């Protein structure tokens, strides 16, 4: 007897017998050895149970609950067939979703699991976003809400949809206090670091990645990956005293010396100028969002062009020198990070530099070099003054940045006492002597603690 005819006969039964009859049909379908037509038959059964007025809500919920349970227990082995059954069941229930929220939520979790196994990240996230978390017959506890939101964020980040991921991360943050489960909290913190990374908040991302790289509950290989991500983000972060502190923390970490990016990291920490050849290999390790192209604002472009034109007019007499670059700004995130670092590093080498000289160092037009220096000075990341008449940038060698980077280098709270000699070069010389002596003292202290050197009693 065809299934449709058999189901039609159930209309004449009373409610108690109907429940037994439908359960019997579902059990027969699931126990069938030949499952070729199982998908069509279950769709027919679900449609009859949900849309027939003669079938009460109690019966239909019971049958759907049995079907959901059977699917979750893996009674249908074929993944593709199980996926089609779940999708068709959800489509049939959709017009009356309010009556079957608990069953729909369970089906959506199962469908998301299948899509995640198939690496369809965005589709799996979309399925999870359709789950009703705050209303319905049974509201989910806060910890379960956090788990769902973190999973959505993780799936969206796999497809690099950082904008949508940040929206659901903000929702997850509301429930982060509701759990003590270490696994959920670690996933939440990792999502936090990755969102900062994708949002180009590299300084914040580097700190979060480095913190996670010390968590013993995380697999060793994953911790190594997070440490590498912390190094990458620190290198891409805006140059300045805050980045110097992060670089110092990473350079003091003995594990970083084993990673490929260590040479670039170390040179940045020691304020050495980076050449294009030195960052070529590092560039190959970056992700697409870390290589994103950037555009200058119209104001910056006009300022760079105008300043470069003025500089060109003034330098016409000096025809013997090399022609200045025509680049009006960095092209990528990495370009900007390297140029800003080289500008900061040059402030440690030179007392002053012309726009043209700085442009040659950064491979920028003189006006664009001035624009970059002006922005860094405005943001407090570089200490100095700009003389536009003389087309000269003078660096403040005794600015707060030096003190910040000195402490970041591992000197701790070494008290820096300056004598007012009235001579700037004397002050600079004295400061260099103090820093060198403090560094030597720190190195000797570390070597002594490790037992690599010892000092015996002096013989009279």
C-alpha cells in the first residue's frame, strides 16, 4: 500500500490511535534496509503530520521529536541523505515555526554540524543565526547562548567575514561572564584576537595572541601558531612606544627565536632600518587581509602633491642628486608598517633630515614623507618638529619615546636621573652611557642567574 493512502486512512482514527499509527510508520521507515526512497517517504510523513488539521499539535510534536532523535543518533548513515531530510523538514515546518521551536532548533544544530564538516562555513553560520535563543517554549541558558554565538563568530571568521563576526562577537560578550568553562572562554578570547587582527587593530591582536600562546590547555602546535600570529601583528602594528613594549615582550620570549619572523621582529625592536629585500620573505607569510591595499585620504593626497611640487621647485638647482620618488603613500598595510618603522628608526640615527632625504629613505615623494611624519607627530608616536620653510624635520632625541623604549627593553623601573648641563648633545651622550650601562648590568644579572658566569672573592 502506498504511503500516501496509508496516511490518509489515519484521519478516521482517534487521537490516541493516531499517535501510535504515526509512530509505527516512522519506526518502519527508519528500520528499512533499502533507504533509496527514504528521503521522499519521510518528507511525505512530515508534511502530513504538520499540515493536516486532523493531526493534533501534541502528536505532530511527538513525531517530529522522534525523527530529530533518530537523526541525531545516526540511524540514517548517509550524510547527504540526512542533510536533505533535515533541510526538507525545516522547509515544511517554517510556516508554523512558532509551534515547533524546540524541534527546529535541534534540526538547525544538526544541519550546522553537517555544513561545518563540509567546510561550508558561512552557510553553517547562517543556519545557526536562525536559532531562536531568547524566546520560545524553552529559553536557552546564558552559557548555551554564549556557546552558540562563539561558534557563529568562529565560522564567520573562517570565511573572513570579520564585519558580521564582530556583530555576533558583541552579542557573545554580553554572556562571557556567565560561564567558567575554560574551553568556551578560550574560544571566546581567540575570536577576540582574530577580530582585532581582521579589523587591523594589530597592537591589540598581538597582545591577545601572545597571552593565549602561554595557556597550557591549548595544544603545543596551536600555541606556536598563536605566537607566530602575535609576532606578525606586532610587526604590522603602528610604530610608536606602545608597539615597542609589545616587541620587547616578544623578544624576551625565548620561543620566538625559533620562528621565521624573528629576524624582522628583532630588527624592529632594535630600531634598525628595514630594507625591501629583508621583508620580502616575511610578506609571503601574511594573510590576504594583512596585505590589503590602502588608499590615502583626499586631503593627504593633496598635501603630499603640493609639498612635493614645492620641494621639486626648490631642488631644481641640485640636478646632480638622484630624482626623488613619485610615490604619494604606502600601498599596503605592510608598506605602511615598514615605512613608519623606518621613519621612527631614522629619528634614532639622525638629529634632523630633509624632506627629500626622508623621501629617499622611505621611497616616497618628499611631500608624502612629510605627511607621514606630520601624522605620527600629531598622534604622539614620534617626537619632533617640522620646518616647512627649510623643508627640514628635527627629531627630539630626549622625548618620552626614548624613556618608554628604554624601559621596554627590559630595564624595568630603572630611575633615569638627568643633569641639567644646558647642552643637548651632552644630555644625549649621558643618556646613552646610562642606557648602555644599565643594559650591561641586566645582561650580567641574567647570566649570573642562569649560572653561566660567577664572580669569586677578590684576593688581597
